[in-house]
């Protein structure tokens, strides 16, 4: 795997772990789901933004590499 692939793999693993750990460990004392929902919305936007950044170099004529 290239360094970029390792970086994006680690980003995905960290995002996945945060999606479980933060709401169930740190936000479980809250009486409402508002905090967890807001957290999940923020993480979702970060993952969508990261996906857009990765895919932005796709479709070029070979000038740049996504790797």
C-alpha cells in the first residue's frame, strides 16, 4: 500500500471507531440523542468531504495520480 492509501485507511478506521466510541462512551450520560445525532452529522460531513477530496483527482487524463 502506498502512503496515501495507508493515510485514508487510517482515516476510515478512526472515523469508524469514533462513530461507536464517542456516542456510547462519552455522550451516554446525556438524556437526549441530540448530542450523538449532531456528532454523527459532523462525522458524516467529514467523511463525505474526505471522499470528495479523494475523488477530485479521478477522471483526469493521467496528469495526476490519486495514489
